[in-house]
């Protein structure tokens, strides 16, 4: 597609280019989400290009509209422990939904722990504090946001700084029903002192 080495696709604005380097695969609703390495040519930084087939996710125009709303909302989330969403669009030619997010080159917490087996409790407590801060941010929204798929595969690590962020919010649900709000309580955050 492009004279640049390894570039296989560009976004509609030509700001982001996708390489053929697969970073991982995961579930998005009932379909397969593929995560590729990409590059933001405006800011000069690597990003993640998440891609899923439209047919796998959407069965009606209403579902597409709902997905647009969800992604737009997720782009508005701004917190140091939540993966940043930069852009999204539907490629009608390839029939894919594409979402550009922040990239963590050390991978998921699961991958990181497999690579580095001996990690001190101090580091683990630091990660836990960061994860809990991210969850408090999500749960503190009105209405609260519930991740619904929080696991080590959906926590991403920057191995150079020790920073972790919650990602893969595709299954997150904005809880608008009174029943859902009663499940999570009154925005109770954990006792930080127990993590020192």
C-alpha cells in the first residue's frame, strides 16, 4: 500500500499508519479483536491499532450507532491509569471497526509477569494502587462505568517506568439502572493505607 516499510493501512485522516506487526489478539464482545503496532505521524509516537470485523460485532444499524456512542464516550475518559483512546472509525471497504489507543510496548500484566517471574511485593503494591486509582475513576463517574472484564490481560505495563493502565474497555458498561448502581455501592474506594 505504501512505500514505507511494513505499512499496510492508513486511517482516513492519514495521521495513523498500521504495520503488519500483530501485538496480540483478544475477545471483543463475541468476535476476535486484533491489536497491531501503528504510528502517529503527527505526534511521532507509536500507538496501538485495534481492529475487529463489523459483521462479527454488529447485527443492525442501531448496534453500530450504539458502538459509535460507546467509543465516543470512552475517548472522553482522561486518567493517568486508563489507556488513552485517540481515534476510531469504520472502514467500509474492509468492513472493520478501528480504534487507535495508547501503546504499551511491555504488553499486558500477564505477559510481563511471565517474562519477569521474581517481582518484589513493593512493585506489586505499586501496580495495585494504580489499578485501584483507575477503577475509582471509572466507578466515580455519574453514572458509574464498570469494566466487566478486568484481568491481567487487560492491564498494560510500561516496563521502563513501572506504570500500569487499565485497557480493553470494550466490555465496559455505563451503568444507568438503579440495580447496577446498588451493586457497586457509593463510590467506595479502597483503604490506601493497607497497601503501604
